[in-house]
C-alpha cells in the first residue's frame, strides 16, 4: 500500500501539471460515471494530501477524494515538464526501480534529486507515461491522448496531461464539509499540520491507549501516513519493542517518534524512496537507492542477521499485517 510520501508526491504532481486548468473527467471503466459527470469540465483549483488520502479541489467547492489502498495507482501521461533544477540533477537517484547513479554514462534516470519540482523522466522522450503508487516507473507513450489501459476508474484530461486512476479503495466526489469531516478523523500529518500541534496530538492519542505501539503507528486516526515499511523502520530506529502499549511509553519517546516521522517523510517526498538508514557513505547510498534490500534496517529482512547485533530479524503477523523487528535491539 502506498505510504504517505507517495501520496504527497502524487498531490504535487497534480499541483504542477493540472491545477489551474479545466479538466475533462470521465470513467472509461464506467463505475465512476456519475461522479465524473459532477466535476467534468470544471477547473482544478487545488491538490492536497493528508496521510494516505488525496483531495483534488474543483471550482464550486467540489472535491475528488481518492484513497489508493493496496491496489490503486495513478498513471500520468503527456508533457510532464522538466525544469533547470532537474536537468542539473541528471543522474542522481530518487525512484524505486530506476537505474543511473551519476557514473553510468547516459543511463536514463527517472525521478531525481532532492526537492525536484516535477516527476518527469529525465532522458526519456518528452511525452511520458509515469505510474505512481508505492513505486514509480516511467516509460514513453505514443499518440495523444493515449488509450486507457486496463480498468481505469477515472480519467482526468487536459490539453497536455492525462491522469488515469486504477484500483482505488475510495474514489468519490465530496463537498467541502464532507472533506473536512474526513480530515478531522485523521491523525496529524507532518507535512500538513503545525509541527508542535501535530506532536501534541500524536502524543495525546498514543498515551491514552493500551494498544501496542506497533499497531498504533499504523492507525491513521493516531498519526497519518505511516504504513508497514515506515512502521517497522521507525520502531527499529527508536529501538522500541513493537508490543509495548502506547500508554507505557515515556513522553520523550513518543515525541521522538513524531520528529523521526517528520524527518523520514521529508526524505521520502524529496527522493521518492523510503530511505531509513542514515550515515551511509556515497557508494552505500547509491546501492541503497538502487536496491530496497540495502536501504532498510529490518523491513523484509526476516531470518537475516540484524545489521547492528547479528540476531535474526523476526517476522510476525499483527492485525493482519507483517511486522518485522529485531528481538535483541528492540527488547
């Protein structure tokens, strides 16, 4: 399931390429025909993400709410613009599955560099198809507009960019009041909420619960955007036993969790990677950005020795999701 950094990146893509434009909205699959008709032809006026949920605003205060869930993804196609910052950053890494590390000649790099303003494919033809979900992949596209591929729930089309949505858990048109109701039920998001206010909200919501912290971090009403990868990695970075009840945690430990989430989320949005290992040398960083197996402390490393103590990483199922941790470092 896409975690918070991916949804923020998708919202930024809409902000760069569709906000301010009139949008033709359709449902090639047919399942969203009524909703599409409500916003068809309207101008997109804003895009925002809160945790794993994204909200696209259209004129007359109508919003498209999308939750990708496990299977959802957006495909962007068209003239996905580059800027001078991106061109200068050619070769730096920033996207799952990409190649090119600055020392491999003209091997194409996709989403690049810290603080890039667009998500176009560097070195690829100008007209590009970019898939955005948990991972991001790019390819050239022929013809305009491209034919829908697969079961497209909703298509958003301007004169130069098209965005196709497939497989979301939620896709609905809401008014402003209904959007606010959804947002009010969510925990704080470090990229949306005031840092101090968000920290206090997360602290209060964890300290009143006797639920294990390994479950609380995945509860979107406690804190927004954390999924399976960030949950496992944050708990290891804090050397926390995932089974410890939230109410038993010292205040400073919870505050440190919030601050670490702010830090990791910023890295994820900037680079497109869930990079959770600090202090890597240049070669190790290139390797980590190239291969997920080299970028995490415990996630997907069950049965392998802990990078710190050598104890084998444990995998267990908690509330139907896989939980990875080191029984020694996190005891």
